[in-house]
């Protein structure tokens, strides 16, 4: 996401929040601000934003921001150390991998022998967890650009691929791993919803066909919870993309 897109996103806000630790729109605005600061590399402003409480379900995003700017700063080192500790404590998929990166930058852990690549984890997650019929794709190992399967097919059909584009050594192929993890995310999120009536309706939505659409339709009745769901889902997808990339021998620098 570009800095301008993230800024535009932060202008939107949901109605007031309810329930302990389930705040929105402030949390959403802070996540959007983090994206902007990550894109801009504004270390001083980033340290100010992270000085107190961190946005809910944003450790992956926080860790990536600190990975980019924390070197050489005592203030940044303290925040990176805290983030690594919280990542290891939470232990979602991809959390240990990011904690290791932060600890290595601090000189407090080994450096994993992973090839650096400037890949956008959110774009990678979309390819990994997209439509099983049309999902999957590849990563350009020279640039880090993610090519969904549809983009590859369009380029082939239009004759826009040259001979170099067919060099297998240039690409890391990405499978579509289906919706199982996404379904598990919905179950986990439902379990933490404090409004028991809403939680019960979400549980009913998780049965039968079309569960993803039905789940979001129920959440649409509660804009606060819908935005919390997006934050929760994005964070878990980002972590899974990181873990997949590490298993393939790569680490993102984006």
C-alpha cells in the first residue's frame, strides 16, 4: 500500500467502540498511521507513536516498522526488544520469524541465512490465500513483485512476456493454500467477541456454504467489530505470509 493510500484510509472511522481492549476508530487510525510511517521511514515520529500503547493486533506491522528504522538508536532498540518479546509471547504463525529478525538486528540473536527480497507481505498473502481455482502466482526474485495467476495469464495472452520472463530461476512460485487458515481466523475472532448475541450469530454464520460472505454480512451490522476483524485478519495473514516466505528461504525487506 502506498503512503497516500494509507493516509486516505485513515480518514475513515467507524462508530464508537464498546468493550475492553476493543477500540475503533482510534486503533484503526493508528494502524493506518503506522503504514504511512513505515512507507516514509520517519523514525522519530514512529518512536513517538509507539512510546505508549500499541494498536491492537498490529505486532507484525509494528515489528516491520521497527525492523526498518530501529538500528543505531537506543530508543528504537528498546521498542524492538519489547516487540520481539511480545511476538514470542503471542506466538502466532510468523511471529517467531519476525522476533528473530528484530533480535538479530539488536545483536541479541543469530542471523538466519535467508535471502532478502523486497516483497509486500500483504500482496503475498492475497496470492497464498486467494481463490483456490484462480489462486497462486509467483514472485519476481529480482524485484520482489508479486504476480497473481491472473496477471500471469493476462501477460501471456497479450504477448507481453519476453524470453527473460520465462526464466524459471527468476521466479519463486507461490501455491494457493486455500481458505482453511482463513476459516480458523473467523473461529478465533468469534471466540473473543464480547457481545454474546453477536458471537452467537457469528457462530451460526460459520456453518454451511458461503461462510466467508455470511460472516462478513453479520459483522457489517457492527462496524466497530468489522474493523476489528479486518485488523485481526490482516495481522494473521501477514504472519502466515512471512512464515511461508521464511520456509522458502527468504526474508522480506519491504
